C-alpha cells in the first residue's frame, strides 16, 4: 500500500516535470507564487514591506545631475553650431586658469 502511494507520487512528479518541458508548459505558474506572497504579508507584514521596498529600489532609475552641476575632471568642447566636438576626462580636476592683472 505504501509502495503504491510512493510509486504514484514519483510518477506524478515525473509527469509534471515532463509537462514543464513542453512548449507553453510554464505559463500560469506565477499565480501560486503570488498567493504565497499574500500569506507572507499576513503573517510577517514587516518582511513583506521590506521585500517590496527592495524591489522598488532595484527598479528605481539613477538620479540625473542638474544643469548647474559641473563634475570635476571633465572638459567638453563644442563647435560653432553647438555640437559636441570632444570630451576630455582627467583623473584630477584641471586647474582653473588665472587671470594675470
């Protein structure tokens, strides 16, 4: 009796694995994971909130610099039409030119 139940369980697992290899066999599997996420939010709301915050931080874009920011060590030159001509990157900021009186 126990051998029959174990054999049926092994057969069911084997057939399930084979069905996942078929085209479209993995569609709709995410719904069970969504249900388990709800259980996590009920029993451990802090952990669920922390997980959601981490996921939103991963998806957040980089902060763009404002127009007033001038990063040190970069020098851009433009032609008469305003098109970028060259960019020079330096390890240290270039010294400011001094105006001799």
